[in-house]
């Protein structure tokens, strides 16, 4: 079986890689992706926790109770312990399993930690965002009415001190390359590298910013340096794989976890929206597969894939079995990627989140306002080329990259939103032309599918902060 290296970038936007025409230079990512298969019709979730949850369970978030937002540091829940995760299945197939980087799938008790959920080793941070140099996370704990700042870094299950001042992208890649170099090639390797980059806060060593002085916008300029450090990290991983003789038998997957956050330098141009939204800018992900084991290379796949597909795909490659999991929503898409076969996926539930709140503009009622599915609910579904959105999908603007701000390509304020909108994503990936009134039969069909998924969903788990959660005594975030 092949070695599997899965690199997950954090908040990397559609317009933040060279092969999508960005002003940011990503030579390593561009070279790797051009030798492999670029995934052009690939979807993730709009936020960190849901994407990671679906990656490691192979199941939609409506089936794990994690439809709403992310896990905040003091919320007492995690991915349900009865879910069997990808690393457990890889370990069952005989793999060494290692995780480096961001967990963000819950840590209120020890049973939720990565080392209890299938990883032989873990080095990284458990919550959502932190300082890149001090590795501290600050968070407001509402029952205590206090903001606490504490270290969030673990080696295994122990607090990891001694890394103050080390830039996290370097620190995580050093650990990952160390794992690769020391790995016994006779045993298959599963390495999950979930980088902090390029999530806010915008921080990077100064020399990465120097090539980007032409970018006027400060956030975008620093962010560009962060992407360059990420690209260098990807290059260093492949160098280590080649140097240790593993590359010829390795499948490398690169994916973002959600769309770019325009408030922190990210960009998804020409797609609509951003992180936290169900527009394409929130859910269409930068991704590619690179491997000498691919049957075809230097191609762009336009087949429909979703982040939940990796579990059955990678376990299949590993020669493992998924019959010990709950019913999967993901598909084994290896033949589609490697050989160009049609994707087994024709439908994709983006999400149904009845609790979604945003500073929403008014959404006009549509002819479907009285349908069986409550169209005021934040939801979206894709079927073949069609995408249906209901409720308020999230920030509805098109955000041009800073250098285009004054050009004629800008589309200004979005048209008024309706509670039910239909787009043909193949011909209109920018979601400009609502076709719901032209194709009422498709709208009715997709509302029926949403109703079907809603009936099969489990209640949302989103508990209040636990007053017992206080990192101050230990000086670090972790189980309480």
C-alpha cells in the first residue's frame, strides 16, 4: 500500500495560489499540482471544524450534530466518540499514523484528543487560532466573564513548552519532515499535516514579505508572505519524501479547509462570498493530488468531489475497510482522480444549519416560501450542475483582489437576495444569475432533497461554555 501524506491548509482562498492567477507566488504548489491532478470542482465546508470533521468521519455534519459553527475553546463537546475516524481505519490497515498541526475537533476530555482517536503521535494545537510565534490562544470565557490567554501546544498529550518564538509553519514542517525521515519504509505511513497557515492573525517573518512590497493593502501584503511560507513548507515536505526514498510510493493530497477570509488578507476572486458563507467563495476549495502512482498526470479534473470523499478513498487505497464506520456520505473517488472515470458523486449537501446567524440584510420571500422545507433556514445543496441556496447564505459580495479595486471588472453591490436561489455552477460559477423562476421543477426537486436530509439529521450539539474550563491554573488549554 502507498504512503499517504495529507496537507490541509487553513483559510487558503481560491485566488491565493499561482495556478489560479494570484499575484502571490506559489512555485512549489504550482509545480506539484501541474504534475498531478488539479481538482477544479472540489468542495469543503465554510469553516474549520466542519471541514475537519467531515474529512476524518467521511460523514456530513448533519449526521454528527456539528452543523453549527465551530468548537470554541470552552465548549464541552467533540466529534462524537462513537464515530470511527480516518486514522483509526488507516491504523487498522497496518499504517503508522501521525498528525501534526491543528486539531479543532474538541478537547474537553482526554478521550477526544488525537492520540485517543487513531493517531500514534501528535504535535500541534487543539483549538482554532493562536499567535504564530508565542502559540498562545486568547479566548473569552463567558461563565467566568474573563478573557484568558494561554499556551495551546501539545506533544502527544503533554503541554509542549520550549517553542516560543518559532514560527508555527516552520515548527510544524520540521516535525513532519522529522517523521518522514525517521519512518521505516517497510511500513506504510499516514501523515496528516494540518498547518496553521494561513489563518488569522496575519503574522510572518519579515523576509517573506519583501517580494510583495508592490501590494498596497497591508493585510494582503503580510498574508502573501504567509502563503509564501506555506508554499516553501509544501516544497520541504516533498524534498523530505524524495530524500528518504518514499516519494515513488506516496500519494500526496493538498486541500484547503474553507474559502479565504477577506477580512484577513484572503481572496476568492472571481467567486462570490468568503469563509463562513455557502457561496462558492466559502466552499469551493483549492486542492490537488500529486503522486507517481496516478494513472494520468498534468490534468485538471472537473468531476464533483467533496472533502468527505477522502476517508473512503484513502482507506480504499490503503487496502482497508470502512464497514466499521457509521453510514458514509463520502465516496471512493480514486478512479475518478487517477484514471478520469466519472465521479460516483452527483449530489452534495453543503449544509443545513437552522441556528445560523449573521448580520443579515433582508432576504425577500420567494414563491417557495411555503414549501415543506423551511426556506428561511441557511442551507445549500448541489445536484450535478445545479446549486440551490435557501435562507441567508452569508456575505454575498464579490471581493476583488486589491490590485483590481479600481478596474471595470468590479461588480458592485450584489442584487437583492431571495430566500430561495438557484444557480447553474457550470456556466455561472460566480453565482450571478438566479435561475429559480426559470427552472421551478429543479427548485422543487432540490427542496425535496433538502427536506429528506433535514429529516435524517441529528439535533445540533452546540453547548454553552463550561465554567469548569479555565486554562489559567495549568497555563495551557487542554482537557478539563
